[in-house]
């Protein structure tokens, strides 16, 4: 209408108006966006196909081809459970989040699958406009349309956390756990959002004031077992304590202990610092002992030598046998063993050091001998071709 109005006018002003109207029409032919307030319903892009030299039939054919390409993409791109997808959070509600993942419809992340922490707030974890990875999961009982994929941010986080915990286990690192529940068999705790169990036998000396619940308490633990496939995680507070306290002790040290339990196979001795060790029946005396209770009773004070420490099992082996001035003293005269403990331990360490030095000398001698034999073989190998050429 603007072109016709300009063509019907007279004079320079009419020609200028005609030029301006033609330029405006050209801009609008390519869909120039006029003032728009962001309302999709009000958006209206006007395209003059004649100006572009495109027919209506060609436009419809292009749309049909584009639809075919989209169908091929959605047919070939899998949104099956287990697949990782990258998505942008569109909106968040108490029920869950709508996420653009490149499918026909936005994916749905239920609130229960928003993060690894059970008490996590979905609105603080999934923020509209942010991009992150999700894992496609079975629809289960979630009420969504057949073409909507159900996705999980929690599963992605969980895999990363379990991998990190496995690495910490391999490095034998001590971590902090939070007590969540008390059971008859021990404590249920969590580390980085992963729930695990501390058996009562691995609680060590952990206790709380009478009338106080341990829930919420934090304690140091080491890993006993990790299995991601079954989501099984076992911790040990005793091992963490043992590892920390044993740094003050060395193998060969003599420590004062108290017998806390007597068994047929030996006695358990409290050596302080939240550490208990086993004095096996074979390490009580050089003489044969058929009944441990005939020598040791609960509450007995005795000096023992630290024989070994099994870090993986959190166990300490003790010995009084090594402290006997003469074989059988622990049975006939335990007071003498107590009195001479440090002296006998020093002699034992000297014997061990001498044996280790002799072993190192023997190893060096064997290496020198092997090196000499290798040189002799090389010289013989070099002389053999020379002898053959001389013949």
C-alpha cells in the first residue's frame, strides 16, 4: 500500500517517499524484527516471498524436508535408559524440572532425582538456564507422556561420588562420616551423600554422653568395602582410630596393656589410645601352653611387644614370648618378664637389626656374584667368534 501511495504522488517529495517505501519493503521482505516485547503470541515476522524470489510451493517443500530430517534425527538418536544427555534447565517446580535435551519434548527430572542428598532442595540445585549432564532412567511410576524422557541428575552425581570413594579406599584415606541412624548391629552413616554401615565390631571406642543420641555426630572412618553395583558401603571407625594412634607406636615397641578378654586362642589387650591387640596363645611363652586362663585373667596388667599391624584388617599382634629372659618365664615367673621387658625388647631389636644387616650383605654378595657371572658369559661369547675366525 505504501508503494502505490508513493507512485500516485507528484514532485520530489513523492519520489523520496517512494524510495523510502521500497527500502522499507525490502527490509521487511527478510523478516526484519520490529519492536517486540518478548511475547511469543504477539510475534509476527512478515516475509515477502516475491521479493525473495521463492514460491509458496518451494517454502512448503522446504518445511516438509525439514520435518523429515527431524524425524530421522529423533529416530536415530537414542533416549533409552542409561544414556547420558546434556540439557538446559527450562523450569523448576516442587514436582520436578523441565529440561531441554534435544528431544521432541523437554525431558522431566523428578525432584527425587535432582541431587544425591536426600534432603536437597531441587530449586537450589537445578536453576533455569543452567546446562548440565543427566542420565536417562526408566519412567517407573512417573506420570509423563509417552514421548517424554525421564532423566536424573542424581545418577550422574552418584557415579562420580562412588568413583571418588573407590579411589579413596584404594589410597586407604581416612574420611569423615555423619551418623544418620542407630541399628542393633551398628550405625548407618553417610559420606558425601552415600549411605554406608559401620558394624558394631568396628565402632572402636566411639560413644556419646548418656541420654544423647549419636545421630548427627561426625566421626573418622576408613573403608572396609565398596560395591557400586549393589550400593553397598562398609566403614570402620576402629581402623581409623588404629591408623591414627598406631603412628605413635612402632613394631618392636614395648607398651603397657590391660587384659580385657581371654579366649581359648589367646587374649585381647587394651594398649591405650583406643587400640586393642591380640596376644595369641603361640606368642605368650616359648613353652607350650594348653590353657590361656591359667596364665592370664581379665584385668591383668602386663608389658607386651608390638609384633605386627595389619592395616587392612585393623588388627595388632602382640607378644610376651619375645620378652622372656628364659623360655617359660611367662608361665613360671611373669613378674620377671614384666621387670625385664624393655631390656629383652632392646636385645630383640638388636638381633633383628643384625639379621637384617646380614641379609643385606648376603644380597649384595649375591648381586656381585651374578654380575661377575654375566661379565664372564659376555667375554666368552666375544671370544668364541674370534676363535672360529682363527681356525
